[in-house]
C-alpha cells in the first residue's frame, strides 16, 4: 500500500544552527527515495522528523494527510525504522525482532513466525537464539533491518544501513537488502553518503547538503546531469574542476584548451568528467600537456593522477601499460563523457 509523504516549509534548528531547510518534498505511495549527502548534511535529522521522533521548528510533515506529530498509535506502527547503529537489546536476536510485533499486540506464535521469516529473508535465521551482544557488525545490521521489515511497514526509513561494513560485507548486505524490499509496496526513504549504496534501490534521488535539497530526479538524471559541482562530486565524478570558455566556445583548463567546445557565451564554469574520459597520449597528440604525478593500481584499473594546471584523474585498463611518474604526456577529453555544468550543452 505504501504511504504518501509531504513536507512543506520545513525548518529545523539545532542550537543556533539551521540544520534543515526544505521548502517542499513529496513522495507518492510506494516511491523509493534515496537521500544522498555528506556527513552533517541533515539526513538523520530528516528521518527522525519523518518518524515523529523529533518535532520540526517550523513547517509541516504529513503522512497520508496527517501531521506526523498527530499520528495515532495505529499509524505510527506502520513506520519501520532501521537506524544507523542497530541499537539491539541485550537479549536474543529473535526477541529483538519480535519486540515491535509484541507492541502491536500480535499473539506469540504468529509474531515468532513473522520474526523468523524476516530473519530468514536477510540470511540470519540461524542466529535467532543467539544473544544480540555476540553478533558481528554485519550480523547486527541485518537483524536491525529484519526488525524493521518484520512489521511489514507502509513506510520504511533506512539510515545508512550498511555503515561500518567492510567492502565484501557491504556488497552482500546490499544484495540482500535489495532482494528483501523487491516485492514490497512500502514507501521507502534511504539515506546515505555513498552514491553506489543510495542508488541501488531508489527510483528517485534527492541530493541534500547543508540541510538544503540541491537536486531531485531519477538516479540516471542526477548522474548524467548533476546540477552543480557539489552534486557532481557526491554522485562520484572523478574530475570536477573549474574551467573557462573563450569566445569560440573552447573549454580552457588553467587557460589552455582541452579540446572540448561548448555552445554558450564565454565565462566560467565547472567541468565534470569520469576518469575513463581522460585519455593519455604522447606529447604531440593533444593540446593539453600534463605531468604524471602518481600511478596506482586500484581494483580493476590503473589510476593516473596528472598535473595539467588542475589535477586530473585518468583511469586505464590494467592490461595497458601506464605512463611513468614524472613523465610528460598530452591529454584529450572524451566529449561524450564530459560536461560543463550549468550550461546549455556542448557541440
């Protein structure tokens, strides 16, 4: 079924600092929103306001047309919330997951069955009788999520659910999370500071920095057309650098043409490119010269750091021979995977 969320004129302060300023945000029933932002952006505060745990200083937060502060117990019990720190009680895993079902007055046999089903969906059913205090970080995250899912919520709030996990544990956890919510109609709000995590299960993305939503759109739109340099960095662009354009529309990096041409008046802007769009060649093959500062082997590729008036990062396949540090090369930029942000486009 899901729920409809509406935020209007929302303002929230912590001490003298305004931590949230959201003029309007709406989610349709069943929509899955990822809120992507750095630490301190206001993501957890937003979730706490949606859950009714905090009260906004100004504005409204509505769930299905009712102010969240006025929700009765029945409506509040439709909200599942998996916090960043699992916060499990010092009892068994099963009893932790059963607890919100017990609060809802579900009889013992049924709540045990529902709790076990939720644990099984996340691959931790075998831990049901373990003490929660004995769990690893990844196990505790799964149990926390199972507790939120066990009530079959209409609104599911996820606060960095994979925080603190190593890369392999994170990958497995996100795989299981995606599978666990795949067949659910719940409205979902998932906050994270990692774009690869946030976009996994989202059909809509809101970029939140300094308490303000800078951009809202589908994951593909936000990735392909970030609204500004801050958004480009958050979604993972490897190169986000200041540039100028001349009268002919040529894009200049530190005053030197890089081969890109845009169709707007001269001025300043921000160039965003992926590492794969930076092509390295001998000195006579391109107009932009660079010095190789560092070459590193990273998972799946070489990362080459270049000094070209601005720092550029290029990605090369591992089967290619990278240039040597200290060497001089020329650089070209693939126009298909590069953009000057905030301008009409390129030609």
